[in-house]
């Protein structure tokens, strides 16, 4: 048993003696490369200029500080007491001028109110003699209608017959359409008549309303040569 163990130990020693040279030659290149790297880094550190760092400000603390003396309190100067202000005497009063009231006498005239009949006024006016007081409404302002855009591009002229009433202030109301050659002209005709102005009807010297007036509003179109376009049939 002892002989067998000795043989194993001898075999192990021989194997170790063979492996050691192989390990040596395998480790040598790695060790040489590491040595070269260390030499290069040390040479770089030696050639680099040294830059001193800024000094860090050190903080100082005083233990058991001695407090400064408190300055004495400054006396605040008190304001002087208010002095009595002498009130100036009032201004002298002006003498009041007395005005004597004048009473005018009232003159009493006997008589009554003279009756006035506007129909009896006789004022010469050319050959007509008397100016009539009563009468029907008379147009003062007639604003023309605005032509609709589509109607202005058509090939026919047109008209509208309109009925309306005149108020006691001379303003048209109850404006309606009796007949129109084109339906596009109805709204423009009504808006035009509503803007007109009349003198009201006078009856017994007073303005009154007048109903049942009619008028015709014409919408005339012309061609490129300036000739009047004809009228279509009324619708």
C-alpha cells in the first residue's frame, strides 16, 4: 500500500515539473504587457503639468461670543403743542341796494274772441285767387327703389302697382302689391313706398289719414345700345 502511494506521488511530481515551464511562458507576455502599460501611464503623469486647486474657504466659528453693547435709546423729540390760530375778522359787508318794485297798471279791454274760419281766408295767389286749405295728400319725397341683382341681369323691364294709405303725419302705411311683372320686384317696391313722404290730407283745417291710394313703380332696363327693354306679361 505504501509502495503504491509513493508511485502516485512520484508521478504527480513529474507531471508538475512538466506543466511549470508551460505556465511560465504563457504568463510572461501578459506580465510584459501590463508592465509596459504601467510604465506609459507613469510617464504621462510625470510629463503632465501640476495645476493647484483653489483653496476652500474655511469657516470659522466663535464659541461663546461676547455680545456688543446695546446703544442707548434715542429720545424722540416731541412736537410742540398746537398754537391757537387767530381767526381773521370777516370782510366788511357791502351796502344792500334797495330796489323799488314797479307795478304796471293792467289795461282791461272789453270784447270777445274773434271766430276764425280758415276757409274764409282770401289771399291772392296768381290767377288762382284763393289758396285751398282742404286737399288730398301731395308727395314731397319719393325715394326710388333698389333694383334686385338678379332682375338687373334679365332681358325685360318691369313694374309694380302698389296700394297704400297715408297717415295724418304724411307717412305711408298698409303698403301692398296689386300687380307685378316679376316677383323679384315686390319687396323692392314695398320698401321704396314705405320711405316716401307726403303732405297729409287736410279736412276742415286738420290733417287726417287717407286710404286707398295707388301708384305704379317702373323698373326700366336698357340693352347695350341704350334701348329700353320691353315689358313682359304681368304675373
